[in-house]
C-alpha cells in the first residue's frame, strides 16, 4: 500500500500558513525553497522498514533493508517469523532489531495491531496503538503517521535533526529539548507535519 503525501494545493496551503505564522520559516522558505516530496509505504513492510532504520544512517538502513527484503522476497509477518536468528544476523540485524521485528510481526499476525484500522483513528489513538508494540517508540510511530499515513499535524520532536534545524532556524544559543520544540511548533498547527518536513530539508540544505 502506497503512503500518502501532502502535496500540490494542500502543500501550498500548508506552506502559506507556516510562512504567515513564523517569519523565520518564511525567510528560510525563500532561501531554500519548499521541502521535496517524500512518502513511505504504509502497512507491515513500511513500518518494519522504519523500525529497521532506527538510530542508523540512511545508507546503513537502506543496505540492511535491501538485504532483508531480498531474503523475504515479499515482506509479510509470516515470512519474517520463519527467519532464524542466523538468517537475520546475515542481513545485518542486531539482537535488539531481531526482537523488534518479530514483535511487530507477531502483533500484526495476531491482530493486536491492526494497521488498516490506524487509518481511521485520531492521531493520539493511532500513536497509542503503535507504541503498545515492543520496539515502536514515539519517534517510529510519529514518522509512520507522518510519511506513511500522511497525517498533517505530526511533530517528531525527539528527532535530533529537527532539534538541530530548529536551533539554527530560530538562532537559539542552545539546542532545544523535545518539549521546547513542541512549544515552538504550536503556531505551526495544523500543519506541523509540513513544518517537520521543512526542518529536515533545512537541516540538509541551509548554509551553516
């Protein structure tokens, strides 16, 4: 299942709101332009890929995912649960990631996590359902809602790149804490997801 993307007229509306709500963001939009399109696959495979990428560089996460996907052929809970520890170690998974992958597969297989039902839940309810699974913390759940389900008002405040970008954008002396970023992001509602996408873009593109 393909992830949803905030784009086109909706993206323009969101960026116009953000620019009117925050002069620093408006200035930076003029400097580096809007964030690029980006979405993730929804469903088991998409969520598993986000979990596999936790605390890894983009390149390392992609290499591990490519090897895991090649081993599974089709990423499904049943196929993953048939892999041995040796199989998983060969594709580069740590013991912790093995446990997290199996926890997700078991939850989806037993329907204790209904991924299709997430699409009709409110944000808080969906986040609670996701984080009830071992290995899915707030960051993973928020990134899934943002990029796979296209929720418009998600702010993964624990993301290091977002915190660094916010410090640079707002010219702060110290890096904000996650709760500081949430407070700073209040004027960005109801488009905090687009603001987060812009901060990632700013982190990569804005001059130091």
